[in-house]
């Protein structure tokens, strides 16, 4: 029945589909646009996924990973290097004094522990 109807409508009397389209314009528009499901899917699911991905990219990747982990660790290393650079004078007597102070600190730290252990 479907093949015969299509043969008659499109080969024998092609004016019938055009008249049906004009007569049932609202139904034809809904069917032509596939019940508007493609537009809804594009707007809701694909658009929502794009907005979610964009938000995660901006806040997660750019803000957290790039901003805090990558650039934050680089800034931290730069800050530590600026602080430690102050102690790097190139004078041997400064390094010797630093070692003596460190040794004195270790002695004052461990001598009471050794005395209490005995």
C-alpha cells in the first residue's frame, strides 16, 4: 500500500503532495523539523555539555592546574631562590660561619637528648 501510494503521489499526480503540504502546514512543519528534537538535543545536551566543559576548562584547567599547580610551583621556586640567594655571597668565611652556627645548633639540640637517654 505504501509503495502504491508513493508511486501515485510522486509519479502519477505530483500535485497531491504539494496540496497536502499546504493543507496540513502545521503538521508538515513539525514532521519536517523532526518534532524539534534535534534543536532540543543541541540546545540542552550539547549546549549543556559545552558550557560544562568550558567552565571546567576555565576553572579547573586554567585556574587550578595551570594557575596553582604549574605557575604556583614556579612562583614558589622563584620565591625560594630569591630568599636563598641572599645567603649565597661567594665569601668562604660566610659559609664557614653558617656551618659553625649549624653545628652549634645541632649540639644544643642533641646534647640534652643524649643526657636524658643515659
